[in-house]
């Protein structure tokens, strides 16, 4: 169907394009369309449906139709309709809503005390203010809270706090964490506000997808035995996830590997499960990136027990271990990770299963930058000796982003590399205590 509009009122180009968008939506609704994708060569600001921006030269049909709508009506046919619009969708008189100024924040007297030593006249209130101020400081006019386990935590306003919750929970590297885990990740990024745990829990509970795909607690049939690598990248577990919804290039499987010490995950989407694909994955994603491991643990699939795969492990002096057929849970670390990644894909896509290949890197980024309970550290920190910068550090500038200096940053990175061995030792002790 081709549908053109002839506007009988003055309108800018932007207004005309939005009018065309509104009419198109009404047509889609009348046709009972459930999913709508709009192709446009303009940067329309909408959020209720998907808009794909295309170059103007690829939008020739719509451009020709817009010119046709301003010409004679003799070009109108059954498949090409032209409608005249006499009035805009929104017209006056305009109403202005008065915005009331928010009340004084609880931080105002705190900042006044830290800056100019101003105190309330009431002795009890003054004492309470001094006690609270001991946990805060001012840096370049910004309020920071002293942290027990890390650097200063930047205090966020209500608006910035809402943005931070949304970005960490569902942004580019969001992981749809639970309330407490979400609050802890925000703390690790260097941000703070007094009710963050409560608001994080309430924020998470609003998302139906998080509730639907939440993990169901189960009692293991037998006592669990923990496997732990003695040092990073020494022992890897490998498994397959799928079949999933058919994606681009006929891909419907994921081959995944996890380092037993850092919990770092490597993955690659596959169209077919073959021995050659498994061998190439080991070489490209493990050996070429992290060095030759000592042990690799897999299930008894033919892709892991074939001659070619076994020969590669023998040539590299890798000890290849297979889980017992009667006890496949022996490779439980990778099984748990598979469930976590699959849950992340489900909550992020919400039914658009065919797009899992595009969403997988974002889910893994979120997984790598979130603290894991067994180690007490993020995988990124254990691998590279420092924490990653994630979008919320840029959206609400953290102290790391605000105080960046190229020379001092280079020196700090070298210091972190010297200290990473101590961090890994502490993580190993943390894992032992956790077990």
C-alpha cells in the first residue's frame, strides 16, 4: 500500500515528517499490526516502536510519494491513496504547566557545613550534622561519600540515580540483576545515594521479564564438589548452549568456555556443531588469547572426543578430561554460566529470539563487569588488573572519568598490574572460604 499526505496548513519539514509518522501508525493500528518497524531518513525521536535510519538515497519510494502528494490527484489509484490533512494533530490554545521547585535536599545543610562550617542553631541537630558529615567530603564542589571498601563514592541526585539504575540494569551492558546485586554494582562503579538498595529492589520488581525468567531455587540431588583452577587460565570448562532461535547465517548454537579461576567467559555463535568448529574455538578463543591451558573439561559429545580435537590437545600438552556419562553435572561451572547467559538473553530480548547473536556481546560484557560472589571481584578486574569503564561512568561522570589524566592514568595502570597478583591471591582465598 502506498499512502501520501497533502497538508493544508503551514508546517516545517520536521512537523510534516512527524505527521506522516502519526498517520502511518494509525493505519498500522487499523490493520491490527502487532509489530511495527519504521524506515526513515530523518532522526525521529520516538520510543514506542523500532525506527531504523536509512540514507536518503535508499528512501526513494517515500520521497517520490511525498512529491506526488503535492501534485494533481489524477495519480491516485487503489494501491496509491492520497489524503488531505486540514489541521495539525495538535493545535492551540497552548497550555503551560507550572513546575514547582523541589524542596531543599537533605544534602544542602551537609554541603554548607563541609564548605563553610555552617551549623544549625539547635545543638542536637548540629551534632547530628557533624556526625553525618564525617562520612562525606567535597571534591571540586561535588559531594562524595567515604567508602569502606574502595574509592570515594560520588553522590547522585534523584534524576542521576534513576538514570544510573536504568543504565546498569537494562543499558548496553545491563545484566538485569536482582536488587542487592544491582546496588552493589553501582557502588563498585563509584556512585552512592542513601536509598539505593531499596530503590534498586523496587526498580527490578517493576520488570515483568525479570520476574518471568528469575532463577528457581533447587536442591541438588547429591553433595556438590567444587573445581577451582590454581591460577588464571589454567583450567577451562567447555560446553554447548542450544539450539536457540534461528539467527542470521543459520546460527542457532553457542559454544562457550569458562576459566575456572577468574570465571571469564569466551563464546562464539555456531550454525553447526562440528569437531572442526570446536577445535577452531579452542585455538582462536583460548590459546591465542590466554595461552595454552593445562586442563580442559568437556562433556562426551563427539565434537570433543573425535580424533582431530584429541590430537590438538595432545600436541599442545593439554590434559583433556570428559565428564562421566552418569554424572554430567561434574562440569557444573559452565552449566551454571550457561543458565546465567541464557537468562540474560531472555530478559534482554523479551521474545525477539532471532536477535540473540547481536545481544550476546552485550550480555557477556555485563557478565564480565559484574562482581561474582565466589571471588568477590569482577572477571574484568581479575583478568586485566583494573575495572572497566561502562556507559554509566560516562553518562553520570564518575570520579575516574572526571579526573582522567593521561600520564597519571598510565602510571596507575602499571601500579594495578603490579598489584593484580595480590588481588588474585585474595580472590583465591575468597573462593576457598565461599566453598
